């Protein structure tokens, strides 16, 4: 199944400037909350070291991240646009309700921290015409998330959605991309995690539950609030 492609554009870090590597890690069974978090946050295999840097939205921005649709291709001017539009609202509600020290705001104009580009590009095609350096000229599967960071701070995140994304995948892919744009960028491949938003081989989950929500809280812990147990 086509998956979301995540590109990290790293400035001033001892990692490659642009990385497509280690998009997912396979595990045989359920792993601990800590191991799960490190896997999705920095591509660490259970018991291993990080293969990617830990990156976060800066504290002065993370409680007011503006999310919206920046551009829409003509091919989205039908039911698909309406589903994507509603899915963004639902994904924002899931993230805001997960208990992390983070707040996303839906906006419809002006500057956006996490803009969506609904592109006139089929799966496997090349994105053109967005005016975004990280997107134009790159290939797209279902979606593409480009994150630019400086040190551990995310300075920009951009999301593209393919024009032929299937209706039944939209809600899950939108949620996954938004979560990945927050710095949790690696998927997990395992029969034990088929119901995770980070599942490599599926696009069905539309809620943040269990270790998915726990990972987001660990990445953005609320001051003075102990980490909640995984449901």
C-alpha cells in the first residue's frame, strides 16, 4: 500500500541534510511505551540508538500552530475536497484532545505554520506548481510531509496530498501527516500495530489512542502533569 513520504530538511545537525531513510521499523510484537516513543520520534530500534534527530516545534509556537489549506488543485473541487476539509478539522480535534502541551488552530487565510497543498498530482507523480521548494520537483505517494528544522527546533512543515487519494484513506492519512509534522516521523511495521496511526501497512486509524497518544504526550509533555498510562 502507498504510504506517506516524510522528508526531513535538517540545518546545522550531524545528520544528512535531506533524508528519506528509515521510513519505518519492523518489530515482531508489542514493545514498551518508551521503546515505541523512541521508534516513532527518532527511528530508534528497541534498545538501540536514535537514527534520526529528535525535533520539536519551539515552545513559543507550539500552543498556537496554525493549520489550513494553502492551495487546492481543480481536481479537488468535488466530494474529495469536502472530505479532506472535514478530515483536517477532525485531526486537529484528535491532536488537541490527546493531552499534549500543544494546540493546533484551524485557519482559512493568512500565514500558516502547517499548510496543506492539495496537488494535481497522481500517486507516484512529481509535484509541480506549489511554489514550495521542498515540494516542487519531488515525488508523491499518497502524501508528502516536508519538515525543515534548525537544531532541535522545527521551523517549517508542509504537507501535500495526492489528487487521487482514495476516499476511505483520507481521514487516516490527514491525521498521520499532521502527527508526523509535529516531529513523530517514523512508522512501525508489525501485525501487533495494525491499529496504530503509525502503521506502515495500513491507512485506517482515525483516532489517537494508546501508545499513539502517549507518544505525542511524551514529545510535548504538559508542565507538572505526569505521563498517563497507555490505554
